[in-house]
């Protein structure tokens, strides 16, 4: 009797597996038949990999000749260049008496490696003989993507003086230095070495997401690293009405930002001073006119172009409407910010 039950169970088990495989086969055939093999879905087979770039910021939509930029990659690189230019670290006149020899960068929210590599190239072009980089991001996939990008670029560069060990990238919450692992803390604090001509904190289009606020990392940069600041950020217009201010606060929360993430210029300066930066050294430059409107036009063009292949921009269409409101209302300002610690302000 026991032997019969065991045999019955085995037959049922095998039969169940066979039935499952048959159902899976039927489902697969059904899906294949429902797929329009003569449609446009094969666009996925025509994408060259690795992708040329994986930039992600709001962009600076004017080139050096003052002409409108149409390309997303060019605009994103342009925003990085605009922030670096504001810092003066590549200003040869400012360094002609004591040529810069080494540069240390703590980069917050570095993305997928495009920003990292272009920053290193700018440092080389600026005459820095030694470049040390530490990047922090909340996304592990971005860390891996950036590392692959850097390895490819260093390996493929002709007569490149940059080495892969010049770059250290970690998955860590830049907004909360107290949560960093010993490995991250050690790498970040190595940037405070006196051998570096300059140590800078870079944040390109990410600080308004920092929770609880920007203050912890600003304080850390000033007090632990004696690092200067060069960032792109969004500010609340001083003249914004109470209604618009409340709308912006609500929008910020929906974006996953702290309630009061958008500060006025006065409040932003006060925060930097509180964290250890010299008020006289703080330079805030408004570039709103070359940011939001260009991005809105690009998103519109991209949406129409992708629509021809049945592809939707998805959530970026909502972002387009938000940035369009920013452009028209001017309730939020796009700015570059540079600040020096009290010991290094000039």
C-alpha cells in the first residue's frame, strides 16, 4: 500500500511539471504571435552599446558662442563646465605665479561616470599634474556603471596620465556623513592631505534632494576637509508670493525633497556661513535663462522623436511641465554657487 502511494505521488509530481511546461509553452507561443514582428519594437536591437553617454542633469543650453544647444550630452557637459568656470580652478591668470600641481575633488551624486571623466579631463587641461577623486552616490548601479566607464576611458586614452586608482567611487548617503563606513570616511578624508593645491566639494544638480538638508555635508566639507564649494543648485526666488512658495514646497515634497529644501539666496548664504564658509567669498550666479527653457524645448523634441517609434518619455513629461512652470514663473532660480572656507577666502 505504501509503495503504491509513493508511485502515485511520483506520477502526479511528474505530471504537474509536464502540465506547467505545456502551459508555459502555450503562453510563449501566444505572446510571440501577438507581437507585431513587422512593427517598430526591434528598435532595441539597433541600439549601440555601451551607450555613448549616460548624463543626467538639467543642462546648460547655451554654448561658448552664446548659441542655443540642441544636444542633451552637450548641455549636461555645459552645466559642469559652467560650475567649474565659476570656481576659477582653471583660470590660468589666477595661478600663473604658483602653477597648480594637484587637485582633490569630493563629488556628490556623480551619476554614471560621464561627469567624473569629463572633470578629470578638465583638470588635466588645466595643468593639474595630480588628480584625486572621490565620488558618492545613493545608487549602486551607478557606481558600477561609473567604474566601468572609467576603466574603459583610462585603458583607451592615449598617453593618459590618469590612473584608475585616482578614482574612488562609493554607494553612500552624501547627506549624512555620520552614516559613512570607515572605508568611505577614510577615502573622503584623504582629500584633506596638504599635498593638494586645492580641495573642492562638487555637487551638480543634486543638493536640493539632500535630507535632512545640505548643512551636514557642508559642515563636514568645511571643518574636516577645508574644502571649497562649487555647486549647481536651485533657489527660491526672494520675490515669490506666499501661494507660489507653498506650491514649490509641495512640489519639493513630491520630488522626495525636504519641505524647505528651496532656500532664498539670503538663507542659502546664511547656511554656508553657519557651516564655516566666508560670507565675502560666496558668489551666486543666476543662470536660470539658460537652463529651464532649453530643457523644456529639448524634452518636447525628444518626446516627439521617440513617439515615432512608439516610445514614451513617461515621467519625464511631468518633469517637463514642472520645468516649464519654473521657466515662466521664475519662482525657482537655477544658480551656480562658489564659496571658500574662512581660512582660504581671498
